[in-house]
C-alpha cells in the first residue's frame, strides 16, 4: 500500500508485503520439534509433487523435503507437515504449469483492446497480450488476501512510479504501475506462492515487474477476473 500524491490528488494504495495465498487454513498438529513425525492428510500428493517415494507415511526424509519447500515459500508452520496450505500451494503450481502458452484459452481477457495486461485471480497468473497475440507470460503473481481482494474488472494504468514506497506500510514497491486506486503491479522480495497474499496489489518478481514496466505505459488497459483461492 502507499499514498500517492500527484498534482494535489491523494490516492491510498493497497498492495504491500504481506505473508500470501491462503489456500485453505488447516491446523497442523502441535509440535515442539522443528520437524514433525506425523503423517499429513495430503502426504501422498505432497510426496509425489516433491519426487519422494509415494507411500503415504511421513519419514525423516519426507519431512526435510517438505520443510524446505515450506521455508522457500514462507508457509507456516514450517514443520514439514503435509497439510492443506502446503498442498494448496503445490496444487496451484500444477494448475499454473498446465496453462502452458495459452493463458487466455477461455477468452476471458478482452482481445479487442490492443495491448492489455490480464490477471487471472483464480490461477494467480498474469500475462500481456496484444489482441489475441501473447506478448509476455504467463507468469505467477501474488494478489490480495481475504479482506484485501484485488478488485476485478476492466481498468487502465493511470500512474507509474519506478521507486514508489508505501506511506502506509513503509515498504518499497518498485516498478509500481497503478491501475485501480492504490492497487498496482509491483515487485516484492517474497515468493509468489507465499500465503496468504498482498493487501490488494498484484505482486511480481523483480524480473516480471521490470518486463511489465518496459512493455506497458500509462493508459494501457488492465483486466482482472476470477477469484483467488481462499478469498
């Protein structure tokens, strides 16, 4: 989030760093040790995703690998438990990979607007297209958490600030391109799969945010649709 003041106008931003993507809040068992010995409800699916032997029984090797995945993506508690949040992130990754190079297969993002940035909240992906031609992406993004949802609909980029800093959360929002009040594309230094999500902004990796900065300009269209899991 950030306050935007330009030519006397003030706009309250909404998209700072938050922990992301709550794809199902399930209580993992209480555990004093750093790695749990308990088998989770998604054990087999998690084992398969991580390339582990699929036997559905927690092992020290399983826990180490699951915990490493949780640490990488900021999933809590990070005790190696194959619970709903961990599997939710993995399941989303699989769905994103299945999109391939045809993110607008369903035709939801308009093809009659020229260059447009599309955001599919359901799959947590974004891309840029020009008519029906894919220009860049699809790439994973991190959108608003429950209560701070990224607003849907057709919008336009109305202000850009390459070095924006949120005045509300006092965090940097590099490569900010604002398209709906304080909601913007911008880069963050957390995993795109870090639950539960942003404060409304469309978070991106630095690489993606730089590409969007170079490919988009003030006045370009943005179309946001779908519904983020867990919101």
